[in-house]
C-alpha cells in the first residue's frame, strides 16, 4: 500500500471514529444510552481500523520520511481517540444525571 493510501485511511477512520463518538454523545443527551453504547462500539472499531494504518507507518512499511500529511493524518486519528475517551466520560455523567432525575420524580 502506498503512502497516500495509508494517509487517506488514517484520516478516514479517524474522522469516522470522531463522528461515531459524537453520535454517541448526542444519543446520551437524549437519554438513549443503549444507542450511545452502539455508537461508541463503532467508534472503537473505526479507531482500531485506523490504528492498523498507523502501525504501517510506525513499523517501517513506508521508507519515506514523515511529511506534513503523515503528521496531520496521525494527529487526526489521535485527536479522535482523545475526543472519544472524553465523550465516554461525559456519557457516564449523563447516565448519573439521568438516574438522579428519575429519583426525583
């Protein structure tokens, strides 16, 4: 696989992971935690798919020196991971709020 394809896949799967994580957050805001979990699972799948391409870069399958696009693509994937992890914590907070609201009713 050439460098351009690897970069494309890093950005693609990083973006997909981020989008799924935000879909999970939206579902949690609506109180639909089952849907939120499904989106988080999809986000994890997308991240791990992207990680395969990141490994291609770090394991030396590409002999070219890293360039701006490589760095940007890896940044996209790792930012998606950071956001996904933060969103998971936010969903746990939504669950707690939801439980407290149910107790008050």
